């Protein structure tokens, strides 16, 4: 019994010791873990790396870069940019067991300690890649205490990040001398290429430099770097890390690299993207590097020819019509041209658009049902409350078709059409397309808007022209690759867009360049030119199915040049660009939409033919929208047998009457015919014995302008001109000033009178049919 108690006692003692030993063992295991958790809470890992903002093209190549906030060239390396050869070389050299240890390699620590104790000095280290990342993130003086901190930070890295992410951090932070850090910055600045394009020799070069970044400087110690590189290449050969032929090629590859400037492609575009997206380390744009470089070279060479005409600046924007992506952006032809403000961004500059807004107006008028391409509009002198627009060459054409008015860029028909559409409606249309000046000053614009009396940007014009290539759908420009959502607005109908496309493709027009060499290689495009008042801006904007290209040429100083115009200054560059970027494209054109149809119209009016219309032509129109009124270019008039007098229904005799057709000209056309001495068939004067007073077609007073205030020099005895547009059958008119007869004159005769006093005047004009018009003006003497 005593023995049994003794055995139980010993057993309890043994169990108690084992429990304490197990507890102690558990505590030993848990203590570091608990300690790590506590310290991790008190001193959390923070990674705040300042990267150099990098602008990349659509192919991923770096086109521009900027210093980081701490003035380093430190470009963020993405996972898909890690070169497999570089990765293999780094792992074998720095940490071959990287993917197997928890951030600290105990075997390496023991080995390093033994070697260092044996030699009495530090001959090898035990730092893993993770520990090196910790040291690069938290640089400190090398002491045992700081080494422990480094081990703690390495553990935190392993706890929070995957092995691939830690390796990527390492490659982003390794030093390469000076202010260059990271593999990507070194690859771009030393070799001008992406890290994934590095050769094996270049990869090993970038692997060995971080060990001695201050003494292995590319461009200064290339021979020493090659020796060091080849030493490691032979080691890799021994380790069978790479194929023998690849290593042999790498051993023979010379190192002729030197430190280069960061790429400076598309500087205006890069600065714009940097300002807009500066918080992104990699700004992935849609720029097509090949297209950009072609545009830059063409524009630079072209402007070398124009500088002898005192024309020094140009800007170009190229938009892909399928994706709405910017593929080329040229703010100026020569960014370094300080003498001529080459650093001004012409794509964003607000300039006068000249005639480039006209296609948008005509498309709007098509959609409103006001006109069709073959509609006749008058091109004659006109006065809008003192505003008298003139055509570019100062002449007038009389009656012209809408398509001819647009193709030849006549100013007067465009102003007349804007008056019909309404300035406010047209401004709203441009506001839909994000025209900034229209949003800011749209309420202050008048009829001169359509001739360039407003401000626009090249990027706004080009983006809206691209809508014509997309059935009238306007989409904002895409700048970044991640902007994949296209928000389209139907600014013009597919039908009106097609009509504009057909008109702007015509070659029989004055804005075809006079240079035969350009015409010989004319691309298949629709285009429109523009020249601003004072010849300060030359525009040419063209498009096909693939691209829309906007070109501006002029001087950023605002200086006008007599030789500057859209036809000869901007269009040749437009053609050169299309021939360079889209020369071999499929020669297909826009197909007519289902919403468009054809009809026969009278050639004299552009309206559906009447029984008296002998000559007709096919015209496109929009069913249910386009005007359907019949042609009235002739009117039947009852006249005497000798055709001396015309009769109305009130005075027409029962016998001796002929029914004849006469041209039904508008009064303004009759005035134009008279002034230009163009013969036309007149309607005979109305029967003088008829007592009927007519109400329709009263004279239109064109001078003086109604509701205007005139300032006259009393000593000069200045006079005011009286003039009107009268109907075809009118032979005489009677001019009254303040209800007193001044003079009887021929219908289109110019009459002058001298005001005798200051104040308001009533101007009255009565024709020989009894029709009267009144107008009021004010006169002040100086």
C-alpha cells in the first residue's frame, strides 16, 4: 500500500514537471507571436513610396515622365513588366530561397555568422530580399538594434504582402546611382525601353549595379560594369540558370549605354495629363506613339517651309473615330521654340474659328426641316440692323444651292441661315458638344458667330467633326485607356450627317490646295477649312471612317499674315497627315442611312417640282422633316396683248388678255440683278387705272438701317442713302421723310437726302402698287 502511494506521488510529480515543461514550451512559442502582434499594433507597417508620374502610350511605352515629390526618378514597375530573365538573375544572386523562407533565412544567418567570426570581419550578409525591402523602406544606420528592427519589418512585410508583391517592391526601390531608383527608371533612363524588353545582358547589368550603385555608374564605369556583369553571367552558366547560347550572347554584348534624358514625346499632352491625373503613378493614355511621332515630324518639317512667310506655329489633334481616343496631340510644332512661344498649347488655345462652324449650322438646318442640299438660297448683299456680312472674296453669286454655299464656304448664305435657325438654338447645339465659350458667353453672341465671331478650341472642333463620322453621335474625347465607357449624344441626325459628309467630300471647291503635289495624293476624306478675320488663324479639319484630324496654323502671338488661309496654310498639312497615318486604309465611305431618301426637285428653287418646272435634279431629303412646299419660281400673270401692263383680278378685262409665266424673283435678287447689270425678265407694270391697293410684297427698306442712330458731321453736310428692295412688277417708288415726299425714283435707284436737324426721323417707301413700309432712325450731329 505504501509503495502504491509512493508510485502515485512520483507519477504526479512527473506529470507536474511535464506540464510545466509543456506550458513553458508553449509560452516560448507564443511569446514571439504575441510580441509580434502587439508590436505590429503599436508600430504598423506603412508603405508610402513616392513614385515618378509616368505617362505611357497605348502600347505601354513611356512617352514622358516627371520627378517624384522627393526629386527621384522612381518609376513604378507593374507586375507584367517584370522581365523573367531579370527575375531569375535577381533571385539567384540575392535570395535563391526567397519563395521558401518566412522573410528571414536562418541558414543564411548561421552561415554569415560563422564566416564573419572565422575571418574576424564582415565578409557576407544574411539579408533576404524581404529584409532589403524593409531596409529600403526604413533606411537606418547599420547596428544590431536596427538589424532587429529590420527583422521585425521583414516579418510585417511577409504578413501583409505576397512574395510576388515583395519582389515587385524590391525591384521598384533598388538604387542605381544618383537619383535613379528602381528597375523601370533604370531601364528607361539607361536603355530607353521597357523592362520587359531588356536583353539578358541588360538584365544582369541591372542586377549587379545595386550592390555598388556609386561605383558602378553606367556611362562612367561601363568597362568595370561589364567585368562584374560577366562574372555573374559565368556563375549563371555554372548554375545552368539560362541556356548556354543566351549566356554566350550576353557575354559578347557590348555595354554602350549612358544616362539619357527621360522621354519627352508629346510634351503638351504629357503636361496636361500630369496636371489632370498627378496622383496616379502611371498615367496610361490612348496616345498612339507611331501616329504621334509621324505627326510631330510632318508638322515640324511643314512649319520650316512656312516660317519664311512669318507663320511659326501649328497644332494638331488626331481622334480615332471608332474609340474616340486621342491618338496624336501636338500642342505646337516645336516645343523648344521659345522665340515663338512654342510652349503654348495650341490644342487648348481659344481662337476664332473662321468658317469651320458652318457645317454644324447646315446640319442643324437640315434637321429642322428648313433646307435640303439642293435648296436655293440667295447670296446677295444684306443688312441685319447695321451688320453687313461679306463673302471671303468680296463678290456675290445671286441664287446658289445650299450644297454649293457650304462647299464654297459663302458667308452671306450662312448668316441668312443662322438668322432662320436662330442664334440661341445654334448656340444650344454647340453647348451640347461642350464648347466652353458657348457655355460662358453664348447669350452675348450674334449673327457674326457663324463667321468666326466667337472663341473655340481645336479639341472642341475636332471632337464635334468626329460626330459626322459617327452618324451624328457626339462623344467626349477619351484620354486614358481605362475610360472605356462611351457616353454618346445625338447632336445631329444620321441623315443630316450623311448630307454634310457628301458635301464636304466634293473636290470642285475653292479650298482645295493650289499645290498640285498635294492634290496628286489627295486622301479620301471630308474636310472643311476656315480663316479668321485678319488672317490670324488657319484651320483645316477632316475626317473619314477611321480618323478625324484637326489642324490649326498661325501665330500664337496673334499676328496676322496676308498669306495665311485655311486652304494653303493648313490643308496641305492635313492631307500629309492622312496620307501618313491612313494611307493604306480600306477605301470605303459612309453609307446613306435608312432615314434618308431621294426626290426630284426643280433646279431653279430646289423645291419639289411644279407643272411649269422643266429642269429637275435629284436631291436627298429627310422624309417627314424636309420642306415639301412646291416650287414657285414662276408665277402666271395676266398681261395686255402688247405686254405693257399687268392686270390683277380686280381690273382684268374680259378680252385682250394674255396669261404668261414670269420669274418670281425675291426683291433682294432683283436689287442684285440691277446693281450687277444682270438682265432679267420683268413683270409689266400694273394697270395704272386700277384702284386696288395691294398688301403683299411691300418694299423692303435696306438703307438706312431701321432703329439705328447715325452720327453725322454737320460741317461736312453728310447725307444718308435711301434704298429698298421692291417686287418684280414695281417700276417706281415714292420716298417720304416724316410723311413729306422727298422724291420719286426707280425701284432700285439709290436716293440721298440731307438731314436738317437732330432727332428722330420716319422713313417711308411706297411703291407704284400702293404698298408702303415705314422705318425709324435717329440722327445726331457732331
